[in-house]
C-alpha cells in the first residue's frame, strides 16, 4: 500500500514491512522524497495565483509532466512505486497545508491514473480500518514495467545512488 500520513507512528499498525519517506513533514531520519515538492514556477507559468492554480486540472497535468521529465523526481517517485510493487508499504510523511495537500492529492491521482492502484490519505487512526489493498491493473502493470525499466537505467547511472529496494529484490 501507498499511504500518505502526517506521522510515522502509523507504520506500527501495518502487518507488512513499511518503508517511510519524508515528502514534506518535519520529521527527519527517513528516506528523502522532498524533491517531489517542486518550485511552482516550473509548473505554473499561467499567471494564476498559486492557491487558485493548484485546484486546476492543469496543475495535475503539469506536475505529472515535471515528475516524468525530471530524472531525480522520476526516480524518487519510482522508488516509492517499486517499494509498493515488491510487497512493502510505502508510508509518505506529509506536513498538512494547502500547497502540500495539493501535491499529495496530485501524486495520488498520478499513481491511480498511471498504474490503476490507489494511494491512501490517512488523517487519523480511524482511517486505517478503512484501508483496502489496491492492485495494479493489467494496463498499469504494462506502464509500470516500462517505467521500472527507465528507473533501473537511472539507478545504473547513479541518478538515485541508493534505491530503497534493490532492483533484484523479491518480496516474501
């Protein structure tokens, strides 16, 4: 499962091993994914104020394009996806505020649209009981295989020098 939450304490409630990433939280000591919180000037060249722009479909499209085109952002994103794909939970820590919430929701949409599986936003412990395992669609698996091939090439080039999961790893 891919879970977004504001505290690492959530990890203790899951049965599977959980890899924790820091997207935008105040916690330290976890796998860094802060590059996924990008400069809005890269995405928003429309002149629309940021608070209004993040509510548009164009924001989601442009943000996805930046992730797919920037090698560091792509490999960080794929590190999270691969973690889930090989059978671990990926817990992504977020600091809840307007822009970061928009990025978190956009990442959830990208995961769902690209791979057909759901990412979950956990606001409280009560939300954990409602989580359900999500699976990749056949079309999503084909897209994932293509993206993982590119990810492994970047790993060989040391774009991401220490992937969380060894590309040759298989989950129990």
